[in-house]
């Protein structure tokens, strides 16, 4: 029982100390500031997985700022062989919200996780969107750590109770 408690405690500490993913070191900006610096903001659905050049096509459901084609080319930074800390990790079929700047030469929308772009939790494009970021991952990690700590505490209390009971 003691071994179980120590293992659960070590696992809880590992869950809290080890980062879930490599997240970008972005400057703290409000949603309004992110929107002001973007030339284009839209909601859409990713049409393909990672490409060799890191540019993925996104079917635009609705432009919120600016305008453009119904299928936009977005530099997500994800290729089959590499991902950066600022890459937008999306795959085919993912609903996304993109905030970016259009490259005047190529027409490609350049964006990153730090720009506020990313996958959104649901494809209903008519409703307000939750904030994009790593909050969901952080909450999940915290819940796992709390469960492991509770298990360790329960194991220790149970062990003490059995030690104190009369023989």
C-alpha cells in the first residue's frame, strides 16, 4: 500500500512538472489587441493535413475582419516532418479561428499560435467562441494530478487505519 501511495504521489508531481506540449512563448496580449493587429480574421474548417510547405487550405465559413476567397491558404507552420512552438496544430476537418496577416506577394495568410489562431472546440460558427490556447490541457493535467494525489492520500489513510485497528 505504501508503494502505491509513493507511486501515485510521484506520478502526480510528474504530471504537474512536465509540460504537456511545447507551447509558444507569446507576449501577453488581450483578444482585442490580437484582433487589432490582424488584417484578416475568419472561422473555417481545415481541408487537409500537414503539407510539405506548411501551408494548409481552409474553407472559410465567415470572415469577421477583412475579406478573401472561400478557400484560404494559411501558413500554419506544420509539415509532416516538423512543428515549431508557434505552429497551429490542426488536421483535416478541424474547425479553426484564424487571425493573421495576408502576404501581399503570395496571398497566403501568415499566422501563429501567438496571433491567437488555432483550433476551436466546436464547428458551430454562429456562436461565440471559447478562448484559444492551452487552458483545456492545463485543466486536464490539474485534474489528473488531483486524482493521483487523492489516491495517494487514500492509500496512506487506509494503511494507517489498518495499523491502528486491534488485532
